[in-house]
C-alpha cells in the first residue's frame, strides 16, 4: 500500500481542487461515451448489459463518511446491471490485527459492520476479497466479512477455485477474482487459472476477470512485459497473464492493485484494463501524485455476450478522500499517455484509448509534470 498521514492527504486534495478550478472546469454531468477496440464510439442498446467496476475500496471507521462514499457516482452505479468492487479490508468488530503496524510496509484495514449495507445501497453485487488486506484481522475478521456481506445480499469471491455466475438480462455472467497469494485464485498460476477461465466460460455467456496484480505506486506505473517483484513478493506478469486468459476465453480483464490507473489495451479484440486505480481511499490510501486520479470502469455487453464497448469515467478525491467526478479528465489523459509509452516499447501492444478533450491536454501536462512521477520524465515526454 502507499498510505500517507491525513494532513498530507488534505493538502494534496486541496491542491487538486485548486487545479481543477484554475483549469476552469465545471462539474461533469454526463459520463463519457463507450468506445470499442478501434476507439469508435458505441451506442448502448436497450438489450445491452452494463457492468460497472471500481478498484480498491478502503473505508474509514467513521460510518458517516462511508455513507457518502458513492454520492457522485450514484446515478451510474444504481443504473448498472452488475457492479463489482475490490473490498480491501475486513468488515468486523474484531480489534486484534493479524500483523504488526510497520509504517510504509504494513497496514491493517478494518471497516464498520454497516459498510456492507453501504455497498448494498450503492448497488454493488460482487465483492472481491482476493487481495492483501482481506485477512488483516485474521480468521475471525475474514469470517465476519463474509458473514456481513452475505447478510446484506452481496456475493464475495476470490478464494481458490471460487467464482460467481450471475444471470442478468438473460445472460450468464461469470466473474473470477484473483490475486497473487496461494489461498486465492492465483495470477501467478497461469495454467491453472486459464483452466478455471475455460471452465467458467463453458458455463456462462461472458467471463470477466477482476484481479490484483503488479507492483504498487508511481515506480510501477509503466506497463512492462516483465515478471514483477514488489516488497519481496512475486506479483505476476501483467501481459503474459492477460494473453493466457484471453486465449482461455475471458471476455474482459479489469486489474487493480497498483493504486493508480495504468495502460489499457485490446488483445484479440478483448479489452484489458491493466489497472483502474483506487476508488475509496478514506481509510488509509494515498491520493498523492498519480494516485490522485482514478476511474469508474464500465463494460457494455450485447445480447450475445460480446463485450462491445468500454467506458471510463474520470474521478479524483474530495477532502475525505472519497471519489468525485473529475471534469478535468486527468485520468483519461493519463491512461492515453501510458498507452503511448507502451506502444513505443511493448511488442504487439494495441492501445485502448479513451475519449479525452483536447482543450484539457495542456492542463493535464502541467499536472503530470507537477507530480513526483512527472518531474522525472525526459523533457520531450
């Protein structure tokens, strides 16, 4: 994880808000259009299925703050047919963490019991617990989390061999959650995971992979073809794994875990979002540097189970580190910027670019240059 102290968070968020005001950005009222792998805009038909997904959610222990977590995105979430999210912590009253607190390396995240109801009211359906914080409060906290989610009518998935198949608008949607630990469906076990994808595909019309993979923070923002080691852990090979899952029958892949957005590509016509960033950061995630922007990702699936379009709605964070719509569009510009870098260096990379307003480009460049990541870039970038 990449947390900082609350005082720093507030200063960073205030700076972000001032930046948006200086760019003359009004609050966006309409989400961007869906696009396909050729960057052509795609219209939503009445028979289409819309799947929404958000990245890491770390709530605070203050229920009043948590209840406002999805206010800005309520229209999109409430109207989606299926909503996925990564629950990065335990819903429990158990107060004994499994691990010691080590600043910069080890954090324990715990959320109030009513967090499950907050998620239910926001229209979430499937929560991934395949991550490095679901077990922060040990077996008791983990069991409590599963119990509270089930009581709220939510499905939790990610343990090895598990998956969810939901019937939505006449389609069977398979969801497989993965992470880089043996107890979960494992992104490191590519052959075994590919077999699981093929199995779920045989039972469903479309399979969506939702997974934690890769190193964390600015140092791991750029996509590569390499195996990644972070904090002494093997964290997977993003493109090698994605290619195998596409071959096995995955219809879309949505990554999270690096705590920032990364490049997006199409592999054989299948959208691969290598990371969609954090979404709720109030309980201990950084909103500094590149982590100051994120997206709500959405898939448009036609009546035959084909993912025909993808949409990313750009967001940033308010003073409580809750997501709010970012009319400056920085997250979209950042994904497209990462795509340009990947296109130069990675064989076979086919960028999945998102519509971003040209008049925002200069403001984006100024913001990027002002981040610790951007300050290290060569002048021509």
